[in-house]
C-alpha cells in the first residue's frame, strides 16, 4: 500500500515556508563552522529577513530606522554564529505562519509553548556541554515548529484539531486532518531550512517515537534522543527523564539531581526552568512586533488590508 503521508508533509512545508533563497546556505555554513559573523550579516541583504530579531535575542536595544551592519555584527558576536542562524530561521518561519492571518486563540498558545521549549532547551544545553545551547534550542523548536507549519498550511483544520487536542492526538486522527503526522512536517521543515538529511532523520525518529532499528544508528540520533527526553522531563517538572538511555547519557547531571543539596549550577538550571514553567518564556525575538498583543493587533490589520506575502521586517539601515 502506497504511503502518501510524506508527500502531504512536504506539501504543507511548500505551502507555508517560503524562506529566503539563501537561508539553507546560512544554516548549513553556520552549523558546519564555515560561516563567520560577517558572512551572516552580509547574507541578510537579501529581502525576507527581519534582522532586528538578532538584536532582540542578544538583549540589545533596537536602533531607530533599522539595524546597521556593525550593530548586527555585535549581536551575532554575542549570540554566536550557530545560534544566530537558528534564530533567523525560527523568526522567518514564525513570520511566514503569521502571514496567513491565524486566529490569536490558536497561534498565541502554540508560539508560547514553542518558545518555552526552545528556552528550556537553551538552559539545558548551557548546563550540559554534550548537548550545547544551540542543540537544545533546535530540539526545543522542532516539535512545535512542525505544528506551526501545519497551522500556516491548514488554518481551519489545524484550529479545530489543536483546540481539541492541544497538538497531541493519535496518528490516525492527525492523518485524517492533514494527510500526514506532525513529526513528518517537523523533520522536513528542518531539512528545508538547511539542516540536512541526518538531522531530519534524527528528528523524525525522536519526535515520531519510531523504533531506532529501522535506521542506521548515528551519534546525532543519540544526541536528539537524549536532548528530547531531558528537555521534556524538565518541562514536566521532573529532575531527570524516565527513559533509561537518555538518563544514563548525562550521568553527571542525573547523579547530582539525586543528592541534597543539589549543586549550585544545577539548582540554577532548575530555577531557570521553573521560571519558564510557572510563567512563560520572556523571549519574543520570534515575533514581528515587540509583544504578543502588538503582533495580534498587527495581524488583524493585515487580514483586513490583505497584504499577504509582505515582509514584517523593519530592515537593515542604509548606513
């Protein structure tokens, strides 16, 4: 029997994620270590980017009239090349999804949940060198990034499904709504923005809870599995994942979490995660405006005036 689900997942990506032509090059070059901060800034001259997202992510104040190249270099130096490319990609995808004019009661909780997982992944990676902040953020983005793409490609169907299931349903239900499963969209989304087949495969196996025996075991798959289970354990308020393999992959952290008192650096991790869990992520660099409320108002205006496909970007300064 023919499996058309991957084709449906690809159609969802193609319908929504119309990224700038050089974004995959930026992502690949940054994660392979061949791009420098200056390379990234020069690449942003192509339309379709909101470079101010890097300034916001770096904690710098926005400049009047757009961001100068030198100011962007400062932001990329603070963030690092890999993180900068990922932030650009996430911001770009979010703005493309918002171009479809989704309902605030759907996109707002989805985006907030996504940013919570991205921020928790960052905190986890900061305290676990084997993961790293960028890998933590990438795994945090993958699951809900796929849902965001489905929102953009199937706005009506997605709203009904998401509000009823909070994004968690059986494979049969998801396929009935979209023709594919969310993990398939997530995997192809990562490949589409430049992360390559190996990372896409690792995302599919991890997010789809597939049996790893069906693919060739690779270090990236083990890293994805470890990061995913630790991230979601922390998000659920647990000190360590129940998955034995993932827990044993970070023995130093797992061991210390069983001690009292917990070492100061790991208590800092728990405190940071607790702040996200009990409130929400304070990160708003993925939004085209400064807050969820301002972005929602802008979406209403765009829906009424119908300027779809236009960029939300304030752009690079001419100086």
